[in-house]
């Protein structure tokens, strides 16, 4: 999608601190980190949210990218979050998985 910020990052049209990449997935540092480590894992193809993800292989590639990113960054304990829809906290409508690490996390989340 032309105006989508994460499409632009995935296409390298605008810069981001990329930490991991596979054929269909990019992982980069969040611009406004909520933990010492805060990574966003996104499909290179535009999907508005989890509700639109219709590709099981890509779903696997996304989860595998989470694991590989954590491994690459040397983090063994982390939280993953997928916000789906406004009330769930989604602000960027290009599917992404948050990886948060480096501090104690509360459960249940707010
Ligand atoms: P959401 O609230 O949609 O689950 O998460 C969106 C995340 O994208 C936020 O944590 C926000 O800081 C991050 N973000 C928004 N715009 C940019 C950007 O241009 N670059 C990067 N690296 N992260 C961004
Ligand atoms: Zn997009």
C-alpha cells in the first residue's frame, strides 16, 4: 500500500533499523520503544491486521522470524504482542508482531 509506513520500511523506501530479514518478513526496531528491546516483525506484503492474514505459510514465517530475531539479539525471555483493531491498541494498520524484552513485564496487561 502506497501510503503505509510499514510497507515503505519493508520496501526500504524509508529507513529503519532492520535486525532480521527473511524472504517475506522484515524485523526492525520500534521508533518509540516500550522496553529496552522493542522489535516489530512485519510481513513485506500489506495485510491490514491479523484478521486479513490468509497465508498459513506466511504465518509460520512470521513466527519463525520472531524466534530467529530473538536468537540473533541473544534474548531468551520476551513478550510478543499482536494488537488487532483500535480498541486493542493497533495504531499502524499493517500487521506486525511486537517483541518486547529487557525489563519485567506485568501480567495481565492493561
Ligand atoms: P501498534 O500500536 O499499531 O500495535 O504499534 C505500532 C508501533 O509502530 C508503535 O509501537 C510505534 O512506536 C511504531 N511505529 C510507528 N511509526 C513508526 C516508524 O515510522 N518507524 C518505526 N520503526 N516504528 C514506528
Ligand atoms: Zn503496509
